[in-house]
């Protein structure tokens, strides 16, 4: 319960900082959902067809080390679209600027650290593959497709095999 309270406290802090740092009159109205139960994402920002904004977070996120980064990441998407409009790149310079201003330690849009967290939650849904480059864990469906097609690694040009 303490971690959930910390998430809400972090969101309120981000809202206050955003008003000050970006000279906003107010934060756009949005809903926060802690409802995801998927191996694909730890969170996402959404604007529906009616214009309603929402941030969705993985329900196991409160137990992970990276939860602050995920919350800042998704909150930054909402702010970037609010400030700059919806014709910007999702992980473009505007978003990166907001991430940096809100204190993110990982400005990069890569998700390798978050993927590691997802693998911890759902280890049975990943398979380890290898080539000359090394080993990597990827989702089962994609791993099976790569093995079935006898795929070649783009980096070392060697056949991808099960580890």
C-alpha cells in the first residue's frame, strides 16, 4: 500500500512541477489507471476518440524498481502532446525535453531496462535465443517464429538458435 501511495505522491509532484516549469495554467484533465496485466508494456498514455486522456500503468509496477521512470515517461507523453500538439514524434525532441525537465534519469526511448522488468514478471513467456553476438530473451511467439524461419542475425550474419 505504501508503494501505491508513493506513485500517487509522485504524480502530484509531477503535476505541480509541470505547472511551474512549463508555465501552464493547469494540467489537462486525465485519468490514472493501474490496470495493465500484460507482458508488452509497463505503461502507456492514451487519448481516446472523445478526447479523454488517460495514463495506464502495469498493476505490478508498484513492486518494481523502475516505477518512477515509467510514471515520468507516460506523464511526459501527456504533457508533450498537451503543450506541442499531436503532430509530434512520440519519443521526439519535445518529449525528451520534458522528460529531462521532470528529472528522468533515462531520456532514451529504448525499453531494454523495462523489458528486463517484464521478463521478471513473466519469465515463462520469454525464450532465450543466441547467435555469435550473444544471448537475448524475447517473447515466445517471436522466438518461435525466428527459429521456424531459420532467421539470420542482422549484426553477425549467423543463424539464430535456441540457447
